[in-house]
């Protein structure tokens, strides 16, 4: 029997609730399909920071390197500045392990009503490929003359040819494998150095994929089209910041940020990849037992896919859809009254009702 060694990092807030919930579902899927998980939990995050002054220990990356994958909840909690929590844990992992693709599906599941008029399940099923290692999220810059009228802040964006090419090529390969198209988010009218460079690289990569249609959209127009005509998209590739914002919008048009999954991929497999929902630690509902676990469970399905268990991954997404649709078990963010535990139990029950595992 295959056993996957997974580092489990619940992090903060509702991460502590949705990660154990999703682990139960993954264990159940493994049992059906003849594989198992060896979960090792790490209590890193804002509480660790408050105790030790670090979000995670100094040797954390060395520790994580040995795992097959990382399963993360969310980081961030009131009392610790958000840039400290993010740069102390999430971003170092993404960068050290060259998880340069942040893959975020935007799919309207059965049983969910989109806030957009006239959109039905089946209408929306596209992927955002967010550059995850560089771009606007850089450490380069600084502040001067703090607290004086002359105070200033400078933040540099970093776009390298190697970094842009690899993520755009990944997006084109993905579009080709889906028989679809690949569109790019730019802002080369206003941002005059990095974005024309992003576009030039995009055109160069596009030339190598004559079978894949592509188009460049300014990010403002693209955001509007996510609302006005989202059916047109198949794969959208975007820089770190643009992809971050677009995917919260993507999550909103498919019903709730509580559902949206993501994968931080090191496509070469040199380092472990990391799977986490799009949402944050939701301090406003933490500890109430009502967090929607579906984003975390679906992220777990993406992890299964990555580990080579495509059938088990498909079954989990199918079970989620039946819970939302036929069983109508939904947490309050989706207008229901179910708890995290109710939804988790319902997904496991639906998994059990599917045809025999393989
Ligand atoms: N990847 C990450 O770890 C990540 C991502 C975003 C934000 N954060 C951090 O999380 C903290 C809160 O940030 P925020 O409020 O901007 O974003 P958030 O995603 O945590 O919450 C936004 C809203 O969505 C709701 N929500 C989120 N996930 C939900 C779920 N699973 N079920 C039901 N409702 C859900 C919350 O209750 C809240 O009203 C901050 O510290 C922020 O830095 C972390």
C-alpha cells in the first residue's frame, strides 16, 4: 500500500478547523483506493510567533523538504501584522520550494447559485495560473524619513525572463491539454516597464503554441469580464498580484470564497508542492465551527491529483457537488445552517455511496 508523507500546517483561525476536517475526507478516499497518509502536524503560525518571535522555526524549510506534499490551512491573525505572518511562513515556503505556479480553479459546482445572472453549473470552469514566486510581491524597497512629512515608501516589482517564461509556458501547456485557450492579464498601458516585458514574453511563448488561441487583456477590463462574460475564459495567466486579486473575484462568482481551492506547484517535482484554500484564516468566524471546509477539501483533491490519484480526486469533487446539490448540506456562507462537521460527514457519506474504489 502506498503511504504519502504529508506535512500538515493548519496555521491560524479557521485553518485549525478545516484542515482536520479535510484530512478525514482524504483518509476516507485513501481507504477506498488502497493508499494512506502519514500526517505530521506542525503548530506553526501566529501563536507560535507570539511565543517565539517566529512564525515557524529556523530549520522549518529543511524539515518540510522531506515530505511528499504540504497541506496548509491559512495564516494570519489579529495581533500579528499581516505582512509579518505572510512573509514569515507562506511566502518563504512558496519561494524556497520554487512553487512558481499557483493554480486556482474557478468552477461553478452543482448546487451553487452564482451571484451572476443567467450562469449555470457547467458554464464556468476555467483555471487561473498565478505567478507565485516574484512579480509585485518582492522584498526590494524600503521606507525613509518615517513619521515625518517627507516620509516615503518604495516597492520594486521583480519580473525575470526565466520566471515569466516558466509560468506562461505552464499555462499554455495546460490550455493545450484542455483543448482550450490561454489569456493573459496585463497592464502595459500604465505600468511601463514590467508589463510590456510580460507581454513580450507572452507573445514569444504564444508563438510556440499555434494551436492555442490567446489574447492579452488589461487587468481592469479583465476583471470586468470576469463579471460580464466569464464563459469566454479557459486558462488565464497572471502576475502574482493580479492573479491574487482575480482569484478572489473568481471565488466570488462561483459562490463563496469558502469553496475555492488552490495548489502551489513545483511542476518539476524537485521540492514538495503545497495545497491550500484561497481563503484566509477568517478570524470573524474562527472557533464557531461554521467554517466551510469545502475549499480545504477540494485543495486536498488537488493534492491527490498531484500525487497520482486522479480517480480519487474526481470522486471527492463529485461527492462535494452531491453534498451541495442533492443533499443540500451547506454552511452559512452558502446560505445554509450546517456546521463544518456536518459538511465533512456528508462528504464522507457521499464518498461511501460511490461505486467501488480502485
Ligand atoms: N493564504 C492565506 O493564508 C491567506 C489568504 C488570505 C488572507 N489571509 C489572512 O487571513 C486573515 C483574514 O483575512 P481576510 O478577512 O482578508 O480574508 P478571509 O478569506 O480570511 O475572510 C474573508 C471573508 O470570507 C469569509 N470566509 C473565508 N473563508 C471562509 C470559509 N472557509 N467559510 C466561511 N466563510 C469564510 C470570512 O468569514 C470573511 O468574512 C488576515 O490575517 C489575512 O492576512 C491569509
